[in-house]
C-alpha cells in the first residue's frame, strides 16, 4: 500500500518524473562514457577525446567537407593509428593497408565492407556490395574486362575521345579568364567512361553541358554524405531527408529512368554494338535476359558503378595532371621537351610508345601520389585479426590510408 501511495505521489508531480528521467539519462551517459574511455577494446588507442565517446567528431568533419584534412591533422598529432569514433580505427601505414584489403579466404574478402556505402537492396553492384560471395561473383565476371587483351580492343575509343578533347581545347574561345578546366575534364572522363561501360553516348563535350548523370552526382554529393553520416545516428534517420536537394529530386528519378532505359537498350544490342565494352562481361550475349526486376536492377547498378568508377579516377587524373603541371612551369617545360623530342607529330602518339617516356611516367605517378582517388578511407569490419602488429577484435571498423606525404611531409608539393 505504501509503495502504491509512493507511485501515486510521484505520478502526480511531473517535475519528479522529469528529474528521474533526466537522472537516468545522465547516469547512462556517464556510465557509457566511462566504459568507452577506460574499458572499451579501443580505449588504448589515441585520438580526439570526443571521438572516443561519440560519433559527433566524425559527423562534424564529414558534414563540414573537411574530413580528409581532419584525418591528416589527427595523424600528425596522434601517430599512425588513431581512434576516430567509438568503434572505429584509422591506420596510416603500408602494412595496415595490406593487412586490411589484401586478405582473402577462398577468394572471399576477410575484412568485409561496412554499411558505409549501402544504397539499398539489389543496389550493391560491385563497389557497394557487402556480401563477399555476391561481390566475388560480380568481380569474377568483370575481371576479364580489364585484361591487357580487352583493354587493347578499347584503345581506339580512348584515342577518339582524347583527340576530340584536344580539338575542342584548340577551337574553344577561352577568353581572358581561360576555361573551366575541372568542368571539361569531367566531361571528357564521363563521356569516355559511359561509352566504355555500355556504349552510351553522352556528348557532354559536344554540347558543352552536363549530362543528367553528372548533374545528379553534383547535386546529390552533399546529400549522400548526409545519408552516410546519419547511419551513425539511427534515431535521427527520419530527419536526413530534410537535407535532400528538393529542387533536384525529380532529376534523380529521371536519371533512374534514363539508366533503366539505357540498360534495356544495351541488353537488346548484345552482339551488335559499335565496339566492345564492359557490359559484354556484365551480361554476355549467351546469357538469358534478366528474369526479374531485381536482376535487372542489379545489372543496372553494376553498369552504372563501372561507369562512375571509371569517371572519378580518370577525371581526377586528367584535371590533376594539367593543373599541377600548369602550377609548376619548370615541370611543364621538361615534359613538353620530352614529348615533342620523341614524337614528330601528334598522330604518332600511341600507348606503346608512351611507355618509354620516363618523365611523363614520373608526372603521372606524382599526380596519383598527391591526388589519390580515395582519400576518405574504405572502412571494413575486422573478423578478429592482426593489423600492422595490433590485434583488432571482431566487429571493430577499420580502414587504412597510405601516402608518401604521410611519411615525408616535405613532399606535399608537386616535384
């Protein structure tokens, strides 16, 4: 009876209920912070203190657009292994890179992908696929597409787009302010990658405007970051759509329809395309038409990812090579001298002959060193294994980055 009276008294006073609730939340927060600071398996690793108890540090730097620089800062401050979230470690050594991304068991990834890039059912394709078995199946299909023999068959297509780009650079009226180099190299890379992927002609350089695919990528880039960050805060997930670019939502739907139409068209063209492409390996001519919408969605996702995977690195390399050379006149002059001293005319340039140009090779390597395509990490889930001499328990998220600038800070400039 006394207990019932106590409950009745408490329920009749909202302030007491509020105090109990807030007290419980505070006790939980303090207890969790103590555990994460002193008893969690990652408590021995250095890093920002706020990152040890919350994903706020991680979210803030991702949403600010400064995540790679934040990672660089903690690297310099804390050393080659840093705790950047309650359950995540970042490594900055060549050995860690090999330990995380190289191990396979019966051709299956040992360190499987996290949900970092999960885009939904049947959209894993190859880049986002978390299931090691399904990833192996897709990778096995695509592997022959990148053989020396296959790439040589696609060489004329590369010449075609490069020649067109060079011609446009000569003909365009740049004006006193020059041209938008990043825009043109994006057009070049995506026009080429779309044609290589599934014989898609985007004509961005010809029309001098973004395709619907490039427009969507630019428009939804920030929102994709929001989606990725909100995965760390499940209770806030419903609010992530407040950050969607509402004016572009219809454009995204239109891109999906355009992609579906293009994929269906390419399936019908099997065996009669203008030239060989990667789709020949995604769905060979002797394979049946997709029986379900799920299969069609998966094939379209693989094709789209192959295109994007070609566009991103190529666009970075094209832009980076030109921009860095223009910023270093001595390097530019030396490269021009090597190329023009070796070739008598433009039409004589071929990939085989280019292989003997030492300085050109050095310039490409230097661009790749300074502008790696992935500078945000590819997180994996530890199966319970050694990473660079450290045993990482099962379930811990890890990723590795590696660059010579990490170990040679004075080499942060183009040489």
